[in-house]
């Protein structure tokens, strides 16, 4: 099963008012595991960015001056997502902008929902947690997902975080195994750190062995439990079966 977790950043809030996409970030899941394959692209919107939007994502018109137009990257983007199941938080927002961009092209791709199935994690979260805050930061806190690097919104970082949240929300595996493969890695700027984080994986957790004194104290505690439970200690039983 191929799923693509997708996020965008834009020049403003309303595609109907001529606002445009300036960043697309996607991460790939196959059978509920991150593959390391991702799509990331900054885009020149050919218009000014609202100041309120800059305060959210930190991307300026100056930074986007030398970036490609959407028309120049559309084929690669459509090829990356076609046939997958898209996972988007507040899908109508991102799909509205993507459909508006696709409609501007001379090549007819159709709407995104004609290319992909779509899961809206905001709808899912509202059903699971009615009456509560269900933005991405709130869900990170609820599901113990690390969003400490999210000082500003960024499409690729937010897509990676949403992948963690989606898997936690749907009760599946949340320890990922990244392959060496990657695609369309982007070109620096406000989101460059998030690309390095995705490409290299999370920092390895240190393994700290117990000291002899700690092991002795542990065994003494198990002996005390055995004395008060008629000799049965679940931890030792599991250890004997190779499960602890």
C-alpha cells in the first residue's frame, strides 16, 4: 500500500483570491513505513506573499525569485503522487490550491481526487476527539510526537510530522525504517534542515547497559516480589521465554 503524506505552503489563505503555492512537501509510506523517498519543491508564485503568511512559514519573495514555476515541476509532482493514497491535514485547503494550480496548466491533469484517494486527518481527528483542538501541534502533544523543530511551518517537515501523527492515530507502527533512497531533495532555504533530518533519519537512541550494582538491585527487587507472590514473578517468566 503506497501512501503519500502531503503538505503545502502558500502566499495566503484563499486560492480563490489568486493566492499560489510556494512549497510542496511529500513523504512516502509503503505498508505504513517511511521509505525515505520524498518530494520537496519550492515554487516561484509570480506574486507577493502576504505578510501574515511569511510570519507562519518564513518564506520570502526574495528567496523564491530563482525557483521554478509550478508549470515547470507539475509533471514530476503528478508522477510522484499518482495512484497513491494522499494523507493531508485539512485536505480541502491543500487540494483547493493544488487543483487551482493544475487548472492553470495547458496540460489537463484533472483534479487531484481524480489522481489519488485522499484521507483527511483533520476529519479523522475531529471524529476521534470531538470538541478538542485538533491542529497539528495539538495532535503532536496528544500523541507524544516530537515537533520541537517546528519553529516555523515547512511543507516537508510538517508532512513528516503528520506521518508520525497519522500512524499514531491509526494505532499502527510508529518506529520507522528509512532506506537510503531519496528523490527531489529540494534546494536549501527555510526548510533545508528538515530535508537533512528526513534524509538521515532520527538520531539513534543511545543504549546504556545496566551496571552490576543496578542488576543486583533489580534481582533483589524481583526476589522481594517473589517472596510476596508465592514465588511467581512475571518478569522472570517472560525472560525465560525470551520476551523480556
